[in-house]
C-alpha cells in the first residue's frame, strides 16, 4: 500500500514538472506562429529572418511564402519581380529562390525596369506625391508611420523612383493589381524580406 502511494506521488510530481514546460511551448507557438528554437550559428530565437536564417516557409499571406526553383539566372541575394505572375522572388543561389505573393500596380500604373534598393525604413511615414493628391484630394499631406499607414511595417525604396516594396494592412489585396505602382506585401512577408536584403540589392521588375 505504501509503495502504491509512493508511486502515485512520484507520478504526480513528474506531471507537475512537465505541465509548465508544455504550457510555455504552446504560448510560444501561438505568439509567434511557430515554435521558438535557437539557431546555433546566431544564438537567436525564431521569429528571425535575417542573415543565417534557415526558415523559409509559412506566412499569413493568402499566397504562402515558399522555397522554389529560381525562374531567372540572377545573382544570389537579388530580387526578381514578375508583375504578370504577381510574385516576388528573392534569389537564394544554387537554382533556388524564396517566392512571395505580392500586389502590383493596377491598369495604367504597371511598370518594369532595373533598380537597386536605395533606402530601407521600419514603420515608414508617408507623404503622398502631388499627382496622387490631385487624383485623391481626400488624402492627407503627411501620415506618420504606424499600423494605419498604408506603407505598413517596412518599406524598401527603389532607386530615384517613387516606387517602393512595402507592407500592407490589407492582406486580401495580395495577388491582385491594386496599387499605384508600388509592390505591396503582407506585413509579415515584407518584414521577412526586409531582414534578408540590404541597401544596394539589385531589383529587376518585369
């Protein structure tokens, strides 16, 4: 009898020690959309998408981010944007690329060209250009960065153009031609891309 009670007590102690750890893992999963784990080469925990990251899957975009065969022969680290396909490819090298869903310019606002990223900004402010305000006089002259800003969480500026690769608070527009020429992504995807590229990155738009 004594042995039975002792065994039960040990079992309860083991359960008590496991329960908190499981709760923490569940919290991490729901907070980050994936389990946190350490990267040996950086010592960082997910979510992390910068240099040395080996995480390439999943996102909140209606078009999942995924690792695919590269559609073009561009240098590793460069960006290729297919406006007709409505996809952005970050070229990884070895014939592979990281593909993202994007929103592109609507009819009359499409464009193509080769540029470089000249600036990167987190939670950028927005000053609508004069021609946009002429079309939309209801727009503010200036909007501070934040969750209500149409540029979203991150922006990467392309050469001397007015175009940007930027975030969006409207994930339902990804995969559609809706913008005034800018390339839009979900906030999660644009943050992922932002952390993987640097100023000077080659961007080819077709």
